[in-house]
């Protein structure tokens, strides 16, 4: 199967997965009256269900990894397809939630993104921005695999990426980290009132470093290929 059909199948898989995820979340939030999570006691889950929910989140990542592994031909393209699938799934999840429930009402509505290892909070615009970067990064990685020789970001850019990812995680979990000394109940009931956009944007730029580098390499590669073809 060529690259384009594999992209289409991964996108279709992520779209279907996004609808299933949105439907499941909509059912659960309706049952506990938490369609909009930004209200008192946002993590309103029975103690015996929390571990199940955590495993469900891990299983979601496993499903995305599995389809990426099947679609890719190498570690590079598998990583690329994972990013594409994750990004499409995340963006369409919010789109489908809006269709089903009317929430989010805007990109600045707060949401609980994950529970592992602590609750991640952020305006919907933040995870959608990260997801968009993931899709673009995945496309670049898959396209770079087709170059001769294969292109790959330079090592120093991955160091920047690691720093950026760490700070992104901190921004999303900052409120939960802040109440850690107060115990589990404080973590479950905390509601943020401010999102650190400046740090988020700086962290996002650092996380994007490998893919900016890869885009630059691809641009130079295509210019060289064009010149070679013209000379022929």
C-alpha cells in the first residue's frame, strides 16, 4: 500500500476513534452531570472506577500506537503516523463533543485532558494547538522518510523538544502540582483560574524544534531535487 492510502486509513481510524471517545465521554459526563467539567468536584468518579479510567486512557494510547505500527514501514514513519493519529483524534474529539453536547462552547472553555499521572487542565485551544503541531510533525516525518537519504532532525533539536515537552506537561498539571501537599481530595477538586499562555507558547516552540529543523531540511532537499531535474 502506498503512502497516501495509509494516511487515509490512519485518518479514518482516528476519526472513528474520536467519535467513539466523544460518545463515551458524553455518556459518562451526562450520567454524573459533568458535561462541562469546569464546576465543583470536576473529577467526580467513584474510587473503584478511577483505576479503570486510568487504564482506559493508557489503552487509548495503545490503540493509537498499534495503528501507527501497522501503517508505518520504519520507526520514523511509525512515529509519524502515531503523531498524525493522535492529533486527528484529539482535534475531532472536541469537534464531536461540540456536536453532541454543545460543549465546548468556545476554544477557551476549560477541560480536564488526562488524569495520568495527575489531572491535566487547560483551555481547549491549548490541546488543539498541540494536536495540530503533532499532525504537521507526523506528516513531515513520513515525508522525510521518502527522501534519499532519509532525513531526520538534528540531535540538539531533540534536546529542545524534551525541554519543551517537560514544560508543556508542567503547564497542564501546574494546578494539580500546586495542591499536591494537600492530598488526593485537593487534587480532585482543584479548578484552575489562569492558564500560563506565555510559558505554554515558549514550551510549544521548543517542542516544535525538531520539526522546524526537519521542514527546513525538506525544503532544501526539494530545491536540490528540482535543480537536478532542471539540469537533466
